[in-house]
C-alpha cells in the first residue's frame, strides 16, 4: 500500500513538470498584475485629462472618477492621494511636450524654421491642453497645494539640453561657449512667460505669436553671432546638424553630432 507521501512523489514524477513551476507561475501572475495596474493607471490619467478639459483646473477627484466611469474608492486604489494624481498628470504633460519638442528641435532644417517649429510645438501643446498647463502652473489639485513644481522641472530639462546644444554650435564657430547657459535659460523663460500671457489673453493667433517669438529669438542669435564675426543664413541649413536628446524620465540630457 502506498503511503500518502509516496503518492505525492509518484504524482510529481509522472506530471513531467518541475516542482519550481509554482514559483514561476506566481512571478508571471505578479507581472501580469503589475502591467494591468500600469495600464489602468494610464487610463485614469487620460480620464483626468478629459475631466480637466470639461471642468477646468478646479476639478475634483469626483470629476475624474466620473470621467473614468469608476467610483472614487477604485480611483484611490491606483493613486495614493490627490498629489499622486497631480504628479501623474505632470508626467503625462512632460511626455507630450517632449514628444513634440524633440523632433522639432532636432529637425535638419535651416535655423529660422527650426526655431519656429520648436516654439510652435510648445504653443501647440498649451493650446490643446490649456487647463493642464494652468493646473500644473498653479500647483494645486482639488484645493490641495502640491509641493512639486512640474513646470519648473520641465523648464530645467529643456534649458539644460539647450545649453548643451548652443554650446556645441558656439564651439563649432570658435565662439565663447560660456554664454550658452544664460542664453538657454533666457530663451526658455521668455517663451514660457509669453506662453502664459498668451494663454490668458488670446489677443492674437497662435501663428502670430509663434512668428513674433521666432523673429525675436533669431534677431538675438544673429546679432550675437555677428558680433563674433559669424554670419549665418537663417534659411540655409547648417553644415553640422547638432541634435539634443531629452530623457522623459528626467535622468540625463546630452548633445551629439547627427550621424
């Protein structure tokens, strides 16, 4: 007569499956659950964007839950609190900005259209998602003040990358690259501040404000380069197309020559 232990061993031998499979199955199940939670969280962020468009920056968690078609307790299973959802919205906003800005900055065009495309990328985003920008700029969500400053972080990312980009070009033309950083921060700040003004006033079209800024920025670049004996044609692509790489994870920025 087989004892219970012998029977279990015998069943294991004839099953043809390793005994460690239960652990592997558990890992796969956890991985599927993790991916599911990531996907659901992303869905809720998109729902929050829709709620923002409908209700403005004053929206509450009830509005987000309604837009997502769930109850607030379900929403709070995926976000610790309002600050967590605010940061998720900020991360999504950064992703959308970089998705538009990187190709615009790196396009192999002449300086003037290249500047125009980069500025238009920013204005296009705030025009399409004005309430998202307002929410992030005021740093509050559903009457809760948020410590994180997503707008300032994005400005830092872009200015740091432009510093490297400008520095590369200035060294190419044998210019003092020490001015690259103040140039970068000055330009980013000017575009951002003008964008905030335009978003509230809307006293001119997007095309008009983009063109005004394009001409202003080019005039500054052209004037400074001419002082150093460098003359650039605004409508002629440069021989060396410097590119910038921006990390959506905000880990690093670097500038390299295009291959």
